[in-house]
C-alpha cells in the first residue's frame, strides 16, 4: 500500500478552522490517500513547522491567522500574486521545495462574481484595511470595479494599503466618512461580525445605500450586518463561498486533481458554526 500523505492547516488558534472538515471529505471523494490535520503553531514554532513540510510525505499546508505574512520568509518561492497581496495562505510541497501562493483572491473573486456578474459597473466600499481587505481590493481591481473606497477605523492603514497597491481607482477614508450613498457593493472585511452585537458601522448607514446594493460580509456565517441588510430588502452574501473557493483552488494545487466542489460546499455548510 502506498504511503499516507499529509497536509494540514497552520495557525494560532486553529481549533475553529473548518478547513479540515472541508478538505478531508474532498481528499476521500477523489481517492487521495492523505490525511488533513490541524497544526496549532505558535510564532516561535513556525520555522520548525514549515521545515517539517519538506518531508516526502507532505503535500503542503493552508496558512491562517496570524502567520500569513510571517511564512513568506521561510519558503523557497512566493508567487507574484501572493507578494502583491503580502500574504500566503497556501504552501505546496514538492520534491522538498516549498512554494507559497494566495488563493483568497481567487476565492473572493469567484464568490462575488457568482452573486453579481456586473462588478465592472459597480462602485465598491470596503470596510477594513487588514490582510483580507488587501486581497479583496486586489480582486476588485482585477475584475475591473470602477471605484473602490477603502474605509478603515485607522485611516493611515487604509491610506498605506491604497498607496502600496497603487491602483488609480482606489481611494481611502475613515469608517465614519465612507461614501455609503455611492456604494453599489458594500463589503465588510473587518474582523467584526463573528459575535452578536458586532458591526463595523452604524446599521443606519445601510439606509443610505442604493436600493439595489449588495452587502457582502467575509465572515462565513450570518452576521448582524447581513441581518440588517436583509431587513432593508438588500441582497447579501456571506464569506462561505470565498472560503470554499479558496480551499478548492488550494486542493487543486496540493493534489493536481480537480476539486469536488459539491463535496466541499456540503462539508463547509455542515461545519459552519452557529453565531456566537
Ligand atoms: P486583520 O486583523 O488583518 O484586519 C482586521 C481589520 O478589522 C482591520 O481593518 C481593523 O481596523 C478592523 N477592526 C478590528 N476591530 C475593529 C473595531 N472594533 N472597529 C472597527 N474596525 C475594526 O484581519 P483579516 O483582514 O485577516 O480578517 C478580516 C476578516 O475577514 C476576519 O473576520 C476573517 O475571519 C475574515 N476572512 C474571511 C475569509 C473567508 O474565506 N471568508 C478569508 C480571510 C479572512 P484597524 O486597522 O483600524 O485596526
């Protein structure tokens, strides 16, 4: 019998990650003889964890908070896209070499285009300027959104994001000054939303959105923001599609096989925890 291959998700914490629940059924469905594990890894343990991926039995790893930036220096090569985003979420191990890539950009773009086919005609406001917002801004620019405003609590961080990405259609502001009236698509890419009562903006702001606006939340379950948007009759999209599509592309990179999307969607829906 062939050797069991290994892969996993690296983060701190990783107990909450639904990647194992989504990737293992996908491996099984495609008859890949591999186990997908949870690799709780502190910052000081990161170099040793990454080095362990060079073993012949390793296919690679997904990387989550807070190591998406720190792993970049420990790899043999990093794709131009991951360098532009400044974050690696997928490491492929081949012949002892480790290559880093970013599949979050693809995951977000695929999920958004499924929900809204004319992004190229929509003005977008992104709440947040962290790692996820950076990938979202890049994806929106690639898709051709005509105007992208990054609105963040810390306005300097939003300004830096726009300057570093350098696209002409990007501008920055504070959360309070976000141009809601002009937001055909509003995207919550802050870390607020996982708990009841958490929203990055006053929900009254939703009243200023155009009536055909789409409200997106990267949180991969229902949030107060999405509830309030639905109450106002607005279209909504949560972050589960982004999670599934980034995982599907990572699966293809790890295994060289097509991702069984239906299996991954069902597993992700089952594993998604209820709101805290
Ligand atoms: P970061 O820590 O890099 O950024 C956090 C962002 O949230 C910053 O813009 C920060 O603003 C803002 N923020 C935090 N607290 C507050 C607050 N109290 N009020 C206003 N703004 C606040 O996180 P990530 O970018 O990595 O992740 C953001 C979210 O996206 C998370 O919920 C994550 O789970 C989700 N995500 C979902 C994915 C999916 O597949 N669906 C993939 C990746 C991420 P400031 O700069 O002012 O501190």
